[in-house]
C-alpha cells in the first residue's frame, strides 16, 4: 500500500492542492509497518491533474487536512481513498496512527 501526504515544513499541509511536495509512504498492511518514505515535488498546480498523477505513482490512500468535493470525486474515480481532517503532524506519525486505527480526524476545512 502507498500513502500520500501533502507537505508543508515537513508536516501535513492543510491545503492539499497547493502544497509544494508530497511524502509517499509505502506500508506493509499485513504487518502494519512502514517500509519506506520518499518525498517528491508536487507538479505545478492545475485543476484535475493530481488524481491521475497520484494513480500513476501507485498511491492507494491520501491522508489530508482538507480537500474540495470535486477533488474527492476525481480521486474516487482513480480508486484512491482519502482520509480528511487529519492534523498538521509528521507523515510517519499520521501513517502509524492510520495503521493502528487511532488517527484523529476533524472537519474538512476545504469548502470548494
């Protein structure tokens, strides 16, 4: 499984579509462990670009602070699940919380 997390200053970026980079974290779901992390630069902002780009990178899940409904729909079309309302925390901490079922999420702060 590959999880993508938008980054700002090494932590989860609250505005998904305008982050500068993403942490891609590969996990072993059978053992619920992190295998590796790779940080990559985000492509230039363009509506509708990120869902097929993420699918091509093998992303299965996104952990985000907020995301608009259109983006959610486009990710669903690519069979990419999205966890919304995550706090601005370190990527590994968020993934570990997701894997053990303790991730704390709040409201989706994005309204577009």
